[in-house]
């Protein structure tokens, strides 16, 4: 978890997720915002708490709505402003892993 997001962008370009001419100045802060809570560790609950803190969700309806709107805005920025794609091999691999997980969960008594 060295937070070397510039190298991660290079990896995404190499994998075909981001185009070689992507706007790195725009991608870098979004990647930092999305991944920083995750790289702190602590599992899914810790990540959820970090996101709630990041977006100011304190449990009240108003803060939850505001936080959700901020998250949606960030997501729309990524979807509209950053031309990314999921390569077919990556999508097939993800589908296989999800299928295997489903089989394992069904078979585990």
C-alpha cells in the first residue's frame, strides 16, 4: 500500500483499462480519493466507515443524502470525464471468480 497511484495509472494503461492519452492530472486525485480508504486496511467495515467519514455521513438523514449525492457526483465524474473500459478478458475473469464464489457459498454447509 505505497499509494503510488501514478504507477497504478501506468498499469491500468498497460492492461487496457485506461487509454494511453488519458488525462492523468484528472485521474490521479480521483484514484487517490477512491483508494485511500481502502489501502488503510481493516476490511469492509473499516472501508465503509472511512467512506462515511470522507463524505460526511454521520448517520442523520441529511448527511446521508448529502454524502450519497457527493459519492454519485464523484462517480459521474469518473464515468463521464475519464474514458475507461473493461477489457473482455478482465470481465470474463471477474465473471468466473463470481461464479466460483457462488458455487462455494452454495456448497459450504
